[in-house]
C-alpha cells in the first residue's frame, strides 16, 4: 500500500534563546532529585508541553486513521508557536535547495556540515554540450566551487608544522571552515582527510602510545572510524577501554566511566587519549562537556569528535573553556544530492611536538576542477564518509553514512549525476566512481588545461561556500531550536502508534536513547515491531522507506549495560554477536550484545512535512500484511525481491 498522499504544508522556523545543552552537568541519578534551577524548570516545562500537546490520550492503531498533514501541523504550531516566527529556513530551502521539492525526496541520512547549495551548483556548473573528445581541452569553469581530491602519502606531523600549508584553494577553504567553527589559526593546525575514519586513524598512527598507553572511547554505537582507531592503537601497544551505557535510556554509566577517567595515583605523566563525542550521532544523546574537563584534570589528551554536532554547535562550544588536543569534523558538498566531501582534523599546536612521525595515505589535497584533467591516471580521491551502516555488518559497520565515496571526478560525470536518481542503498553501500582521463596525446593538448588550472587556482580565494553562509545567517539558536521541536514531535508521534490488539497493547515502535528531552540531539534510533512483538529487520525498513522516497539508515548499538531488572527485556531486544566476534566492554574484550536499529538524522533544512511523511510511512506497518503486500508489489514491477 502506498504512503498517504500528502499536501504541501507551510514550512517555518523559529527563534529562541535556549542555553547550550553542552554546558550542563552530567545527568546522573544523583542530580535528578535536586531542586530545579530556572534552566531545568524550563526544560521540564518543555517536556510537559511536548508530551501533552499532540493529540493527548490518543493512540493510532490504523495508518488510515492518522490526522492529516495540515491538522498535525496546526497542532504542532500550537505547541511550538516559535516555529512560525521566521521564514528564513523556508526561503533558503525554496530558493537554494529546490531539488528537494522537485524530487519529492526526504533526506534523513545526512550527517556533517554542507559546503555548497544546490542552486550554487546549478548556476555555476551548468552546461549543455558534452566534451567532444579527450583530445580537446575541457570547458573553462573557473567559478565552479567544487573540487576533486587527491591522496598524499605524507607525514602528519610535517603537515601540521609551519610550512606545511597547501594550495591557495585549500587555504581559502581552510579559512572559511575555521571561521565557521570559530577555531583560531593561532591555536590549531588543520589537515584535510579522506573521511572521518582517516582522521581517526591518523591520530592513532601518530599518538605516542608508548608513553601514554591508554585509549578510552565513549560511543554507544559501532563506528568504523572508532574501530579503525582501536585496531591501529592496539597494534601500537595501546590498552583500549570503552564506556558503557545504561539501558533503557543509554545514558553514560557514570560510575564506571569515572573510575576509568580518574587518576588513581598522583603521577604527572599523560594517561592516554580520551575520545569523546558531545552527542551520539545515532541515539541523539547529549553528553556533558565536564567529562572532558575531568579527563584533562586527570592527565588525558582529548579528541573531540564533533561530526554529530549541529552546524553551529562547534562554533558556540567555546574552545577556550575546553581546548581539546584533537578535533574531528566532516563536510559534504551538497545536501540531498552530492554526499561527497572530506574530513577535517584539527590538532592543537602545543600538542603537535608530542606526535610521532608516521606516513599515512589518509591526508588529501583539494584539487581545483580544471586541474583534475592534469592528474596522473592513478590519481583518485576518497570523499567524505557520512557515517551510515547499510551494507552487510562485516563490510559496513559505521553509522550515518560511513561509506567512503571514491571518485575520479570529471566534468561530464558530475553533469550526468545531476540527472540520475540514486537509490539510498546504493549511496550508502557503494562508492561513487566517475572515471576521468585528461588529454594525453601531446604536450600541446595538456598545456591549455594547465593554464586553466592556474587561472582557476589564482581565483580560488574567491570561492563561496553558500551553505555555510546560510547557516551563519540563521545562527545557532534558530537552527537548534527548530531541530529540537521537530525531533521531539516526531518521538511523540512515533510512540502513539500501537497495534490494534488492545489486550496486549503492543507498541509499533521502540525508541532507544532519550525520549522527550530539551537537550537531546536531532538524531533518533528505533525499531519497528509487528503485531506478534517480533522485530522487523532495520534493513527491510530502510529499503521500504527508500521506495517511498525517504532515505533512512541503520546501525548497531553496543556497549550497553543491562541492569538485572531489564534482563528479560535484554533477551527480547538484543542479539548476540555472531561468528565469535568480540567488542570491548570496559577494559576487557568480551562477547557482547548489540541492537540493530533504524536511524534518522534531521538537518537544518528539515521541515515538518519531512517528519510527518516519515511518521505516515512507519504507520503503514500497523497493517499486518504491509510487508507482504510490498514484497508482492515489488516483484510485480519486475524488480528483485526485497532480501532481508
């Protein structure tokens, strides 16, 4: 059965003055009973308003009984009137990202920060005639903002020291990124990496584990980037430890992490590397910055993983308060169309001398578009990973687009990609490959290209990153509050879906991590359960969503601590890792449970219609025959059967 036919809803955004969630104390059982401050009262009021405002005392047991888009939007704006206070986001989406409406595509699988807008891509890189032959020079597009990527086999430490600067194009983009993130060039050096995993691996290859032996990570999900760091660190003699997360809200197990962080003996030597995200990119759980403060006080070097943070959160974080030794973030080119990009590794200048010399291929150069035609035939670039686990578990175990998109970019291939609809599963599971060959018949044929490349590079200082400019113009409060309202409404809507067998009261959806919460991030992990209480495999949910033009992802929660009272629930929701595979719990390597989940990420361009359509899609699983009907329809259209 098809998803309900949706009408266009008025989109809006909001203003608000809310304290940063990253400046709160760790949420533990001890802090809950204390008298509420003004801030906590505000948060409590927000939770009460959210819970009681959307169709109170109502459960939906049939997807056809859902309120209409307009009716739902009316209730939504009554609960969050601030959502209608501005129309800036709507205007930006309509003018600069109109392809989202034209394709009717909902992108809930993008993590990272965008560089360029779709309109910028179209205006500066549109042409109608193909390149006649490889012997003719390509057309000149000196204003085109995109770039290619070329690997460099260099020493990380040498690239971070003075004199390791790159081309004018790289310097221009570096400056824009550091200004956007509010990171001072006086305090930090930066290198471009192929993706997030490469950045983590580079740190592991260069960090002095011989003297600072420990690696402590804080992740409630399996991450390809973290696993790459762990594997490299162990080979170099590191002792690896992991934080645990308590079921069912997946909060940090404070007592256990505190014991691992706090120094037992008064030694002045460095303890090791503390790898910390301020927010889970899967469950949306926010963590207190005070964990980093505690770690620094106890002799740890800090790696701040900022990849899951909102587009303006890093800039508002206040690096002067907590100055991490390393900071990693990722960028993609165009939201909803071009997921390629790069990772960024920032290293505090006072930390650089401590690094050990090592050569790696994780560092990349940004190549101007016209210069791509001069690259050697074996040159290729790996673009940003957007941390999604969507292939088989042994091949892709990172969350929210961890796929690396390798490309030998050419003008013609990018043109073609604009007119091609790529299935979400293909985006996640495969690398975007576009073969390009520059003219190589004679020196005369290469010379014009080199001249164009020189001209392009000379003008690279004028490069415009319009997506970042849009985020700067909107500001932190508008972006974060808009996302806060949308994600919390979505959670309420999801929990109101219940199977019609009233005796057992089986909910359709189980959400992992925080529910209604003021400070939660705009990410959601959940599973769909059928009327018998059996889980619908996340990969099947993802594929069916893709056929409804909704891009979702799936991943794996781990490092979960189940208290005794949840032992029965543990058997229902978790799965034992197969083939004797092991993950790390605390300081031991033991067999562990994991939970395979569907994941959703809201970006700054997400609107109410996007989350309503997701809700309407999920509600179709209330029909006991929905999956079988979809299998039949898929086969009837002469397509291969959905494989689970």
